[in-house]
C-alpha cells in the first residue's frame, strides 16, 4: 500500500458571511455507508437549516458531492476540491448553512463554502496512514538508553515500554523500513538481543 492522509474523529468549524452561518463538520469515514450515515446524522441535527452541502472522498476512489439546493457548482464541488487540495481521503465534509437574509452570489458562495471546509481542516487532527510493522526487543538496563534513542530516527516511534527485570520496548516504523531498523537494533545491542517483527498492518505514524 502507499501512504495516505486522513483525519482522526470529527472536526467542526463555523464561519459567518453576511449573517449567514456556515457550520462545517469534517469526519473520518472508510465506506460510502459510513459517509451517508454521517450525512444523515448532521441533517438530523440541523433539520431547520436551508442547506446541508456535502462532499466525500474515499481511498477506494469513490467520490461524491451535492449542492443540496444551492446554485450548481457553488458549494459541493468547491468543498470536494478543498478536500482534494489538502490531499485528504476517507473523509466527508458536511457544511450546514443557516441563511442570514443577504444573497451572497455565486462567487460569494464558493468562497464561503471553501472557507468553511478549510476552517474544519485547520482544526482537524490530520494523520498519515502507512503500511507499518511493530518491532519488539527486550534489553538489559545498561542498553536501554542506547536502544531508546533509536526512536529519534525519522519514521520511528516508541509505542510501549515495560520495565521489569529487563526493559521491553515496542517500536513502530514503516514496513519498508523494517529491515534497516532491525539491523540497527542488532548493531546497537551488538547482537545480544533479538528483535521480533510483526506482520505488516495499516498504522498511523
């Protein structure tokens, strides 16, 4: 697999343009069913709103957007393009508009829906998902500091450390870095400790 960017959980942001409120909800979803369920949830929460515009983009390549009654290409498409520009997949953005009494025009709507989505992206926790492995090694205390410092290498994180009569460390790194990292562990421990590598899985670094 190749790495991709998505978000964790749900992010919310609101902007006001000429008294119209634009409330953007950005959520992590992995299937079209999840995307549509989230859309239904926001529509239910904001049933009195004039528009609930949405766009979603899935890692499978499935994309969809809707202007939900706004003039064509003034809201759903700009929302989708904002997600694409941010290189986000497995996400949906639903922007609720409460009309403030002043018409914004097509250009104003494009800017407002774009800005609302951008605001939600700004407050979201963006993560990179890659094919990862966990590498576990148990070392005596006199080697602990030397081994722990290897987490300073790019793309390597310590996920867990257990202190008993020895120290067990679980590192996470990209699968394509596994051989190089395990070789570094063997070198650092002068071959006295054997690292164990998990099967590859999708993980966040």
